[in-house]
C-alpha cells in the first residue's frame, strides 16, 4: 500500500470503470458495479484491490495466493485466475495495470496558477491553465503551452519552446531546446546546456561554440539529474 503521507489515492472505481480506463474487457459474469479501492502487486495486494499477472513461471504461485479481488490478465492466462476473483482481460496487462495505477494515483500537482514569486519576462508567451511555482524564471521569448506545470526554481531559458501538458520538477534548467507535448522532466535535469567540445593546443584548450539545439518530442520522460547537452 502506498504511504498516504506522500500519495493521494483516488477512487474507489467500479470494475466497469477500471476496464474502461485500461482498455480491458470484463470476463463474462463479472459484476461491473463491484468497487475496487486500490492497486497492488499480486503478493502484496489487499482485499478490495486490483493486480495484474504476466509470467506463469515466475508469478504462478503468487497468483494462486493473491488477496486481490480482481486481476488484469491476458486472455491466454485468464483460466489461471483463482475462482472468486474478478477477471479483466487485456492485450497488455502490464500497460493496463499502469493506466489503472495512474487513475488511482495521479501525479500530484498544485492548483493551476502563477506564483507571484516567479520571474517572467514580459515577452514570454504563456498558455492557459499553467502551474508555475515560486522561484521559476521564464526568460525573454520563451513559450509555454496550456496545462504545463513548472516546478520551483526551474529556469526556462531565452526562446525555449515548451508544449502542452508537460510536467517539470523543481530546479530544472532548459536552454536552446524545443520541447513537445506531455513531456515529463524530473528534478534537477539540465537540458540544452553547452556540450563538451575543445580544440586541443599546447598553449591551452580552446572552447568550441556549441551551436546546436535539443529537440524533445511528445511523451518523453527524462529522469532526475539527467543532462541532455546541445550539439
């Protein structure tokens, strides 16, 4: 079970709702109105939860012993689910479970709004429904699309373009980059900074101007403290 101090659980959801969320199909005779309260791995799930099953050799025993009330499973393995458990059939049970878990535990964000403690250049273009935390700097000519969340102390550099419904954690630095829609960049990542290039000389190394840029397309997820330098 997720620690409620850090994760806000949504729901409950009916089995019918979960099947719709994960693009699955309820097995014949399943009560679509039965409520599910949480998600969990087979071995850890509590009654009232939904889990998923993939690997018979590795997780066959866990499936037999699971306390989960519902299991997401491929059609080829549906008959393995113990009697009394609800069955949701999905082509990709792992993906279906991920979508279900996202519904129960959506990414936590503050209410939309721009902090008065953010510094935003007058020439920047801001979309609708933005969340911009304290300490954010948005430099001249930058563009930020609708619904994007910018974490505390993040810097959006000059002329950087950010798409819609992105999520950036605290202390991210963005320069010389074009970012698509639904991009997630976690805390401390550095995007578009100077690459490492020098002309070698006995009198001393001479830096080569890095004149490229970074292009991040839709749906990319970049981990904490990652660096993606420009070319």
